[in-house]
């Protein structure tokens, strides 16, 4: 018997009217995609700390120098082929024999939505902006490639740019596929420069200027984002001329709207809703293995989480089978390493944590917390899975005397608190975009990382990571990265939880789903 599910017809009609509201548009229904997700991006600037909503915006309004080739996975989805790097905005590239420089040969005739042609000046201004803002780009260059001076970036001619690094690096090409390293249309961006805003940060936080398939025509935080197709896009104009993204915090409403035909795409449904969606003939569910780690980070600088025994104890208190069944409906896989299981050099051979209350109490007593302690756990508004896990973990931790106050915050507020180091525990669902264990470890675990929000620090781990970043010996790098994983699992900077995979529910009329390592949808690939 086929299952059916839905809201009353009157509710669906009312919801449809809400979704359909807003400005009229000239495109036909087959050229417009209506998308609902839990939240709009906190910022459109690629220098802003990455979030899921932000990654999706970056995927569509920034274009990168290099890309991975695509292949079809066993389930019929198009996914990245990590073994093949191809030209993006750079038609071709050359890596020096000593792996200490990469030269990009830019495509001719590439234009932004504003009609400006891309040259080396745009690439260099993007690099200069990122370097001087000392945020995302600067971190990649200094922490991954170990660049010490902007002199490393060189304009050779109008269509050639060279980047030199002080040490050999196997990431010289792989890094530039990164979702955070798009190229900006400097001619357009410079129109928005002011004396107190020399890098157009106000404009680029709410607008776009790049050579991507789409540009932002409307950005209303908390409500709506409208993407219009770049008519000059170098790979040809997108089939979908307009993408209308609406914020709809409640996932059940997103599913109801999709079932009613009011939207074309429902993002971030719960596992239970995905199971229901699979039973609806008008809905198609796309699923991939994914590279996520959904974890509970602990601020290792803050007592009691500065004690390794406390962090280990909480890992022994996690009822993973219960969470797997009741929250994920047995669709997720336990996370047993800081490195994604689909990436080279992954290992889980030293993961010891099984539910053991007695062991947890013993570790807490050893750390000086025989009677437990009181703390806070932060999670995002509009995240039902995190709310369910928070409730389960609160109960589980209480068995060892750990009292947890649950703090629900808007995503932007939670990001602010954990980046400032004022939230003791908080959920992070994140991924490392570059499929390389040294890159992953450097991103999440290196004490110098800007996104090591747990503030974990181990001198031996830092040294092994830094060594791997400048090594060209693949076998040695792999062994060192496996050692890093074993040490990190033992010292438990996080409560290791699950890889939930990635699922997307669309109208059956929607075609072209592709999966990328940022787990963000590329609307250029889609059609109706």
C-alpha cells in the first residue's frame, strides 16, 4: 500500500499563497525554480565564516579558477571526481616541477553579469582583498600554502597569474577548487568602495559581483534571496533564469509546500520527512553518501572541557544506537574520525567510544568532577535534528551528573557566540571541501585554524599537520594523517556523532541534481 501524507487542503492552499507571494517575474514557470530552506545566508561575502546557507550562495554567485571533473555515482547522481582537476575561470594551469608554484592561464572573453570582462586584474584584486581582510582567503594562503607575503601573487600579463609558495605542496591545484575562493568582478566591486570600506564589504555582504552563472538581484535576510542568470556566463546561460529562495524555518512546512506544488525544491528535510517524501509520486528524493561530520564541539579552553577526561567521558555517555534510530531513522553513519570516511587516508581503527556510563563516571572523577558539573549546549533555531539530539544528550549526560542547559539561538547568534569562544558546547554540521586528510586536519584541528572552534591544541598534532602540508611523499603523509586521527580521537576535542549524508527533495519535474563537497546545490546544473 502506498503511504500518503500531507496537510489539510485548506492549509496547503494558504501555504501555497504565502509561497507564491512576492514580486512578479517575467520568466516562464519552466525557467524559474522555487526553493525553500531553513534560512537565508548570514552574509554573501566569501570572507564571512562559512555556513551551510552561505556555502550554497557561494556555489552559485562565485566562480572558481579550477573545478573537479564530474562523474555519475551508482545512484545516478552527478558527483565530483576527485582524481581529475579541470579548468574553470582558468582555461589551463601549470604546476612547477618542484611543486612550489602554480600558473593560471585565464580564459578570454569571460564576462560578469555586469558585462565586465575578466582579466588578471580581477584575480589580483580578489587576492589583494582577501589578503588584506585577513579572514578566509588569508587563512587558506598562510595556513595551507604557508605564504608569508603578498609578493607570492604575481600578475604576469592580462590573462596570466602566478602563485608561488615557500615549500612544496600537493595542494597547489586542489585548493583552488575550494568553494570559498571565487573571483570577484573588481570593476563592479570598486564602484562600492568608500573611505571607511576600502574592500566593498558592505556591498559584497548583500550583493554580488563575479563571473558566476548567477548574480543576486534581491537579498532580504530572513526572508528571500533571488538569483538571476548571468546572460554572459562563459559556459552558456543557465536553463533556469531565476532562482527564488524563500526562508521557511519549519521543515514540515517545506515538505507540505513541495507536496502541494508551491515550490520545486525543499532543502534540509528530516530523515522522517525524507522517508515520507519517497512515498509521494510527485516528489523525487536525491541521496548521496556525503562528507559531513555532525558533531558536538566543546570549548577546550573553557573549564571543565580543558580536561581530556571530561571530553572522553561525554563521548562514552552518547547513546549512539538510540540517536541513529530515533533521530536519523538508521540513515546516518557514526562519525569515528575528524576526517570524512570518503576521503583518502581516513581511519577509524582506534575509535573506542561505546555507551559506558560507569567508564564516564570514572573519567569524570579522575578529572576532579566526581559529582558532575553544569554547562550549556547551543543549537540553531529551525534545526529539528539538533533539537532532538540536544534533548537526548541532556538526558544521557545527566546519568553522570552533568546538567545541561539547552540554548536555542538563531544561526547568526550562535556563530557569533562560538567564534568568540563564549559557548561551552555547540553543534557543528560541517565538511572539509578539499578531499585531503591534511587539509581536513588543518582546517578543524590545527590550533592556528580560524575554524578550530573547539580551540583544541596539541603540539605533536600541529607539527604532523604542518609537515604533511609541505610534503610530497604521499605514503608518509598518509601515515602521519592516520596518526593524527588516532591522537585526536583519543583526546576527543568533540563529541563524535554522525555523518547524516546529504538528501534533497525536489519536484519530480526537476532534473540535474549534482553533488559537490560543500553539500550545496549548484542551480546551473538544474532544469525543469
